[in-house]
């Protein structure tokens, strides 16, 4: 069975490693860029995804690459706490929640693919532009090349996996009338820079006032010689009438309030002015997602990760769900002789919960509690329970965790995607930060 994966992002690379681990050896990953360079900002790998990556033998590399987060808290713009919860092993999960730079995680996965699948398993400068079904099964994968004078080419595959992101060519071939991603008018600024540790050094803090929101968490557990740690931050501004008039891919105009609108926000020893000061490269982009699909798998072709379920960045779920997609896909192909039946089984397993999660994220997911507090107490509160019942806050957090599969009960269950299930205790111990 020849399996071709379009896209060498997190989901595509984990899919290649998972397929190899399941005994499927003829796997090719095709990446559009001529050279893979680390880029992006921080991502969260939730405990259910850490469990799956540890099953691939990546525990030690993951532990060295990022930091273990032990708590999450939501606050209003005055720094008053709306909701707090322990995370990862601090919440009795067998596995940690890890924060890591996306580029570093991708580099770990690229190295693992080269080591395990061989140097020819990953091909760059090979953009998948579409596919044509073949008589008798399989598909002809169409490729474009940007370097040199290489003409467009093609490659036969028994299975084609579209892991090619938000503007997936595989998805566009399956759904030619869908059009561009959906913009909600929200603008996001992101960056990574060195700052003083805050809230004990392992906390993720989310603050907001109903229009502006800031998400901050460390990417390193220990301060450097200057007493600083690498910190990921994202600041977003909800839509205005002017935003909705711009094209979805258009960058926001200058002078629109960032960073002044949030620079005076503080939360205990966390000061946004300090976090944002001296930031290097700051990216700004519109918040985009996709509508849920009625079907991912069509014969020998399927979708994975953002190509299947691009979602608004609420609840730190996108990277985790791409990992789970990859593991689910490999398990289906390893346990079904017929690849078409395997992809249909993968679709049945992963698509319904992802459709629900897309809609939950579109409705702001667990970050809904910030808007509730702003609506009910825009000037702040003495006790949050006077504004929002504690049971309501807990219900929002717990229902989202269950939907995303990182509630304690789900995490501590053996992986449903392991063809050979190792002892979870040994892997969990291996993930401990050195």
C-alpha cells in the first residue's frame, strides 16, 4: 500500500511516523516549501496527544523541547480571576500538558521521519495541487515545483492524505465550491520573546475585556542566565464594522490599538507591558476557520488536521487534534485490509467529534467565561461567584475538556489507536522534564 501525505506539518509528520510504527512502510510525505525551516509560535500539546506521541518514542525529545504547564487561569482585564484549573499531571492525568515552539516540534518530527522512514520519505518543493482518480483504485497525485525548471509532475498513490492545511488543495478538489476560509473579523497578533517568569513559571494565563484578549504562557521551564524565559503571547481584538468590510486575508491597518489597549493589564506578577516589550517579530493575521464537513473520506482520499477541521484558536486544541487524527488514521489503515474501508472507519471515528469541537471553538470554547464576566460585571467583581455561579463555570470547562478528549478520565484510558499498547506508566515517567 503506497500512502502519500500532502503536507509536512505536525499532523502529516505524525501520520507518517504512526503509519511506519503500525507496519506500513511505503509512506511518502510531500511538502510545498523548498526547505523546511522552523517558524510559528507556541503550541500546546494536551495530555491526550502527549500520550500518543510518547507511544511513538518521542517522550524524551518532547520533554527537552518545551515546558510542562500545570495550571490555567482566566481573568478579566483588571486581573481578577474568573476561573482556575490544574492541568496535566497536576490534575491527576497520567500525562503532562506541554507547551513547545511549533518550529521546534516540527523539527523533532522531521528528524524522526528521516531516521525511521529514510531520507527519501520526505520530499520538499512538491506542492500537491490536486488529484485524479484511477481506474481500478488509487489516485494520481498532481504536483507542482517552484525551484529550477522542473515541470509539473504526478505520483500514483493507493491512499492520499490531505494534511495540507487551512487552504488545502486536496480539500479544494473534494469540495470545489467551498471557497475561502471563514473570517469572523477578529485580528490576532502573535509573538515569542524572553521575559521574566510569572505565576510560578508553569502557568497559562488568559485575560480579556470582551473585545481584547491576551493569552500568555512560557515555552521554557527554567530561566536563563539573565533570569528570563521564552514566553509565547497572543493578543486578539474582536471584530469592528470596519473589520468586516476588509477582505479575509487582508492585514489590519496600523494604529488600531495594539499594543496600547492591553499593555497596562496586570495579573499578579504578570505584566503585559513587560511581556510585550522588546518583542522581535510580531505577526498579525485575521482569525480564520472552516465550516464542519459532512464527509472527509472519498474512496482512497481523506483529510487530516486543519485541512479537515480548521478551527478558531480557542482551548488550545488544534495541534492536539491533528496528532489524534494522525494516530486514528494509522490505526484504521493498520486494522483494515481495504484502504477505502479504512478511510471510511477513520472518518466515522474522528469527524463527528471534530465537527462538534469546531462549533464549540467558534462559540469561544472555554474562553466564554471571560465574556460572561464582562457582560455581568464590566467594572469588576468582589467574588466571581456573585457574578457567575461556580457550577456554570465548572460546566463550561469540563464540557470542553470532554469534547476535546483531555479530561482526566479520557487521558488515563489506554490509547484506542495503539496497535501495540505499551505500559502507560513507563512512558509517563519518561516525559518528566529533565
